[in-house]
C-alpha cells in the first residue's frame, strides 16, 4: 500500500485522539499509542509534525472562558483600508485578549467591514475597554468599527476549534458605530 | 466563581500552549511548579470535572478540512426564533448566535466542499425567505498563545 495513504490514515486517527484531549495519566502519549496500536515515539512525532505544519495551532490546556467568569464575548468588526489590512490584522491578532482575528470579504453596501476579531471579557464594559485600548495603541481613531455582542445562543456544537461558549441572555446594548 | 489556588492559577494560565512533548509531560510541569506529578494530575482532573478546563490537547487550525464560512442574516425581530430553528435544522450549522446588530443572526456552516457549502446557504435562503450573507475567512491573523487570565 502507498505509504502516504497509511500516513494519512494514521494522522486522521491521531487527530481524532488528541482532539478529544489527552488522558490525565503519567504517560498520556503511551496511552494514545496503545489505542492506535503504534509506538509512543510515533505519537509524539506525529504531534510534532502537526504542530510544525500549523495544523495544530496550540497544544496545551484548553480553558472554558465562561466557566472562569469571562461572560461577555464581543465580535469586533473593523473597516480597515485594504493597504493596511495585513499590518493591522497581525497587530490586533497578537493581543492576548483577542481570541480570533480573521480577514473576511466586505459585502457592500450592507457590510463594509473586512476584519473580525473576537474579544472575551468579564462583562461588556470590560470588552469595550479592551477595544478602546486597541484603538488607542494602534491609532485607529479614524477607522470605523462596531462591537456585536452575543445574545441568545440557538445552537452550539463542538467544532473542535470552537472557543466561544454557551447560552446566555444579555441586555442588548448597541455600542457605538 | 470560586477562588483558585496558586497551583491552579498557574496550571490554567501557563500551560495553554507548548505542553511538553516528552513521554511524561505532567511530570515536567510538576518539576517546573515544584510539586509532585500526582498533584498536577489531581488538580487538572478536578478542574476538568468542574468544567473550567475543557481538555488538555490540541486546538486545530480552522478550515483544515472541508469548506466553512461565517454567515449572517437580517431577521425581523419577531421571526428570529422561527428562522433560528430553520437554520438549526441543518447538520452543517454548528454555531448559531443572536447578536445585537441589524444582522442579528450569525452562524458557522461547515461542509465537505465549497459546492455543498453554497448549496446549503441557498437552501437556508429558500426555506427562510431571507438573504444569507456569506463571509468566508480570507486570512487568519490570530496567533494562538492561549488566553491570559486576570486573577484580580
């Protein structure tokens, strides 16, 4: 059989195993290896490869923001001039309270925004303060933005890269424009 | 929210990325914190049982497989729950939130390929009678180093 096919099959089962989380035992990689019928070294190398390839963005403790008291999540959408999107995208994506930062297409005339960043905070005013900090430090005073807070959650299902949290009802406050 | 011990705080904050890839990662963490391996394991188990930690493992790059997009709809307030239920009916939808904007319904759609993704969006439009705004990710600028907690 083609080695690439075997590698792919192995990687798929490894991804499934580590996506669910490591078992909390002294030798977790060995435990996964037993499950996949391979060596401990092969599991560790496989994870290293996925990290190098950037298929794994982060490998460690995954916390639930909401359970730790970070109840507000604001999606901040920015109308960044195309010439500055890369510079500002990287800059905003680096703040430690920003948990996602994506460029998406504008949909004129309804939707002028091309940069989306997710910000978690203890409450809405906390989120607003973080946004003001970004505006000040990156000198975005001329840039149009809006903060969309989440209201009711109608569905949340575990996409493995999901980092947002469960149902809440929050006062619907329109924040600037 | 309860108070967290110094060990718990460090476990929650300092190991969100770069978990050791040695055969004994928890013993490595223990020696860094100056405690026993069993203490690390017990604390992690408790935090996981309490739901503060969802798992210790990998966060994958989005769009690694298949096609996905963020979609938004402008729904009349009185129809929001009905339309949300229509959207939820699709297995391809995996997050669906109300947000405080004239675009008040936001959801993520994941499909095997671009063609079936577009077909799903069209089907949502035709069943709800409301236009769907399709906002696929074009560039990812996020550096994931975990989320720094403020313990004050």
